[in-house]
């Protein structure tokens, strides 16, 4: 894959990692992307479309001389993982002697 689309692909992977489809339902990110696309947040859907357009423009012969412009201006900054909820009880230890 060309380096111009790598930032978009990394951002899409990062976005999928923290969706409810992956975290709560326990599905793989690829399964969420293929079969449950309508359930994904809007920012993940737009990143998927941008990734598709970037890869598609790489095949467009009219743009070969000018270079791939679709994904070159995108800069990826990874998200921080969601915080662990404080309402989860700590693991109980039994001390029976």
C-alpha cells in the first residue's frame, strides 16, 4: 500500500478499536466493519469512506502523474484508551484458614 493512505488506515483501525461493537459485543474489528457498518459511529464511517477513496485514487490513471492527493494531508493522532470505570468492585480475596 502506498504511504499516502497509511495514516487513514491507522486512524480507521484506532477508531474501530474503541467502538461498542468491539468492546461491548466482543466482535473482531473486521467483522464490525463488514457486517455491522451501520452501527459504527459516524467518524469511523467517514474514515472508512476516506480510506476507500484514497485507495481508489491510487488506481486512477489520470492522477498517477500528479500523485495521490486524497490521503496526504491527513495527520493521525492515536486516541487514548477509554478509562476503566471505578464502579467495578475489586477482586475479592478469600482468606479461609
